[in-house]
């Protein structure tokens, strides 16, 4: 009987030993699994940073190429979704701006505090397209970069509000994924990553993109984030829309004015609006351009003062007609101060820039007419 008891006790001890072994083994296994997961996470993060650096090199090269389209093979990066962000501060100004690009769902991002990049919120593609155009107001302020992809589809409809711009688009976007249509019935999204409708009939009875307006039937099955629209008002300005179920939802409360004095159909502010994700990213990137305008206009204001001295009475280069043309309030200083207000207070405070830009253009044209030294 004693033997049976001792045997039973040994079984209990053996059982408990195995439990301890299993627990210890599980702890060790979890430890190594944790290390493996951590290493995998680190490797993925490192790879994401490498991908972001590749994107940085693409953007840097594109920015340096004025008035150039670049078609970049990104077929090896199709597993990654690139993101583009630009958010203004609480006052709609430049003081606490957050702007950058990177790889979705990772910490791999690159800030772009100064450089404006007009792009969709997300791009996942085998071919990225960059397009650089100069922004003149009226003198050249900077080169502006727009980014899209070969699988982002643009459907252009209507022509009443921006006939000249539509014709220019027709010529300049032949090599891009643009299609010019007569009605929503012509829309076929195909296998594109995302779709944008560009409406040139907004504000007119024929407009097909309206707040709470119906989504084209062919786009109803697409994810809401993949369908957006921009409308150009017949009275000037733009509105942005996003798919919300089976209808469009307008994103901006008030019409966004186009701040430009360019008579050229290839107005970069309008082109940029077409490629930009929404109203906030558009205004945010425009504020960056006005920040640059603030700096450049101060330089031109200095040149204006130099010309005043150059043509002043008593100087060897005195010229009464040139001096008369220059003897106005310095419009470069005016636009400089207006840009300061604009960048600190928000996009709605930037409208006055247009008047100063017109004054500068008239002054420069007059100097040219009088055979004087021009300012730009």
C-alpha cells in the first residue's frame, strides 16, 4: 500500500514538473516570437524609410525640372501607398502648418514646410507622374509641383465656366489619364485606383456635380474615398466634393476664390486645384506659395527703391518719364505686407493680393513702354 502511495506521489511530481516545463517553454517561445515580431517591425519600418527616401529623390528631381512632366516607374513599389498631407494651423495660417508625404500606416514621413505639393491624398501606382509649372504673380514666385498617377482617372465635363482652360487641358493632358465626356453616362472607372470629376458647368442649370447630387451609377460601387469632384464656378472660384454613399457632399462651406492675375489659360493655380485632394490641402499649399511671395516681393521692393534713386533728379541717369512712372506707392511693399497678413490670418485674407499684383504688372508694363529699366 505504501508503494502505491509513493508511486502516486511520483506521478503528481512528474505531472507538475511537466507543467513547469511547458510554462517555461511557452515563456521562452513567446520571448523569441516577440523578438521576431519586433525585428520584422523594425525591418518594415526601415524599408518604409527607404521607400520614403526614394519618393524624396523623385520629388526633388521633379521640382528642379521647370515646366516638365516626368513619368516615374514605381512598379517595384506597388505594395506601398504614398500619402500627401497639408494642414494649416487653427487660424488657417502658416505659423503652425503640418505638411509632408510618406508611406501609409508607417512613421516614415518627410516634412515639406516650404515646398507646395498639389496631389491626391493617396497614390498607389506602378507609374507616378510629376508636373512642374511656374507660378507668376505677376513676376515669377516659384515652380509649383503637381503629382498624380497613371491610375488616377480624371473625367472632364462641361465647358461653360472655363472654356479656355478646358481647351488648354485638352492639349496639355494628352499623355495623362484624362477623358473629356458629355455626361455622367460616359463615365467608366475601369480598374483605376481612384476617380476625379472636373466640372466646368458648375453654377449653371446644366451642372451635374452639386451638393447632395447623385453619384454617377457607374461609380456607386467604388469606395467613397476613391471618388471626388471639383467644380469651377461660372462666377469664378471652385468647390470640392467627395462621394458619400450614393451622392456628392460639398467639402467647403464657401466658394474658394482663385487667387491669380494670370491671363494665361495654363494658370497654375487652376491646374493645381484639379490635382489637389480637397479644399484644405489646396488652401494650405497656396499659403506656402504666398509665404514665398512675401519673401520675393521684399527683394523686388528693394529693386524698386534702387530704380527710384537711379532715375532721381540730380543723378547722371535722371529721366523724368521713368521717375514719374515710379513715383507711386511702392506696390511691391504693398503686396509684401498683404502677404504677411495673408499667411498669418488665412486664405480668405489673401484676396487683396490680386489688386497689388495688377498694380505691379501695370507699373512694369509702363516702364517697358517708356523704355525704362523694368523691375522684373
